[in-house]
């Protein structure tokens, strides 16, 4: 699939990012025809005949934009770090879908002492690049275990000493007897733009980018 030659294709993921993007789209005069939570469609039209939205997994958004299947998209900083951001222009931090990337461990596990003593830690995460860079910068030796979900289970069954994951309210951690022991970085979602599209479609893309910038102040 290629982005519409004379129009704009926007890659979005369901859930929080889609909902928090709606006011930004409205500021650009774009209103999706349907809510993806109530529709099975993966390509959604808008009130503008030259703009469509494609619904993708959050982790796939940078790939769709990088290869030109979408002209622009919205992706979390966590996803962009793992993707490396190659071939993407990132003009705006939209300040939406805020959370934080953190290290969490079981209640009672002395994480600070383990780090200080030079212990080799087993860390479960799907954010391998982020975790690797974080612990390398601290001089902590870790074995990284890649999981795709239910990260909180890993320390509970002895698979890992701690996890690296996104934390919003901390409710899931508390429910599983885990505690946040270190914040790695704040996370929010960013606008990403295909570099070739920005050159070829600047007349129609730039007003959208400017409208987003104005909407976030």
C-alpha cells in the first residue's frame, strides 16, 4: 500500500493515542468518519476527501511512515527509540499519551543494593534498546529477556529480577505486588513525518503540521 499521491495518509493506533489526537486533527480541520474502536475498518475516511487515516499497531506506526505507506503518524517516544527513527522527521512532541518508562521490581527486592553490589540482574522487557542503553550508562550488568506482554508476571514466577516497562498510574504494578524503583525517562507521543513526503507534498502537509503545533501551544 502506498500513501495517496495527491492526498494525506495518517497512521494512528487505537486507544489513547487515537482519542487524544482527535482535538489536534480537529484543529487541522480533519474529522475521521468513524471511531476505530467501533469499526473493523483499517482505512478510515475523513471529512476531507484528500485525507484518510490508517489504523495500525502502535509499534508499527514508524515503519508505515518510514516506508511511505503513510505520510505522517503519531507514535510514542518509547516506540521511536526502539525503531531508531531512521528516515523519519520528528517535528513535534505533541505532549499526549503521557506516561514514563521505569524499572519495577517485587516489593521487598532491594534493587538499589543489588545495583550497588554489582549483581548481574535479569531484566524482562519489550524495550530492549531503552533498557540496554539505560543499564549500560549506569555500568550495571544485565541479561535482557524479551517479552511481548504481561511483563509484570516475569518477576512473580522467577523469570526476571525486575522489569522495564511503561508506567502510567502504577495500578497494574501494585496489583501484582511490584513497585517502581527507578524512572528512566518521561514518555509522550510525537508527530512523525515521512521525509520524502514532506518534500513532495509540503503544500498540503505543512498546514497540518502547523495546525498541530498551534493546538499544543
